[in-house]
C-alpha cells in the first residue's frame, strides 16, 4: 500500500512541471514530509486539467452514508489476491463499486517528490523513502482517482482522492514490499491518464507498466508513523541506499541530506 508520501517542491515548480496556469488564489499549501490519510494535498483532475486543487487524501465515494478513507485502489481489483509480483492478468479496478465511476470519468494526477514505504512484514516499523534518482524527475505524479461526497449533516461537499496501486517494480521488491503506487513515467502518460476520451485499454496499459527503474530507496526512522509529525528530519537517511548510486573518495566530511542529495567538499567520482 502507499499511505504516506512527500511533496516539498515549491508551488511555482509544480505549476511549471505540470503545465498549469498560475493559481488565481493562493493555495494554503506548504512543504509536507509526511502526507498522511486525512491530509489535504494538491491534485490535478481530469475535469480541471490546468488547475491545481487541494483534495483530502482518502477517498469517500459519492454514495457513501458516512465518511470513508480509501487511500488506495488496487489496479487488479479482486484479482491477484496472492499479490503475485509477476501478475499480468485481468484488471478489476473498474468493477469495484467505490472506483467504477471515478475510473471512468474522475481520474487525477497526484504530484509527489517521493513516497514512504515499509517492508511487507514490518510495514512502517521499517520505513524507506522511495525517490526518483534524477532531480529533474521530481516532482512526478501518481495515478489517482477522486470523488465528491456530500455531508448531509453539514451540507459540506468533500473532495477526496486515492492512489492506485499495482505490483511492485524491482526497487520495491528489494525492500521487500508487495505493492507499489502507480507512478506515471512522463507527461505523455499523464496526459493520457487525464484524457476524458482515453480508451479503457489505454488506461489499463498505464496501470500494467511497472518499470520503476528510475527510483531508489533508503531507510528512515519509524517515527514517520506519527501522522502529526512534519519536518525535514523525518526523511534523514539512517543507512545506505538500496541501490548504490555513487562511489566516493572521501577526503573530508560528507553531508547526507536525503533523497539522493549528497555533497562532498572535496571529490566525487560518479560511476556510470
């Protein structure tokens, strides 16, 4: 599952990255190192593809009698119950009552700089930051769904979203973890996901792709489990990256900032 993620990019950078028009009003959005269920976070919807909006993380279907917090939607639906990482069969997401309508007409992009994932067994007791290695790939976008729910007791309309998950790419298999958010590869895939006229087969093709080769991961403190915490130290590395990125000839001190940002005052040799 993917229940925590990170978005620290500036608003202007997000707008430029996703080719959005500048917000007419200032969004109450700040860097968030621990976006958790119930948080309000930026999304780009198929209805308003040029605007950035703040929706609640945790989808409540329009037909629900009370609030729900569906944070993930399985691409396979009720299929692949054993979470076979090689599964390439039928996708049942559109068969689920909670996601049938959103999959057809209410898809969204969810901007992120990285996400938090635990191991299959220890979960967030052994968490990792999973991030794109190249800075130019941040922020990227999860494939998501959204819906609107009317709170009849207050008259308030709640706009909420969830992240679609699929089988894991190699980096998550190394943690190991049995699921992965669907991370769209580029602006072309993002455009297809938001296209109201996209065919079901084109959408399913996006959900089947699981390359994930542009990501790496490193361990962090389990204190990230506390959804009330939100500061940069939460993503400070506590160990080596899963996949080695650089070899260093260390002659002076090295500062490790996280998410692939490593600096040396002396000398660095990058391995191609």
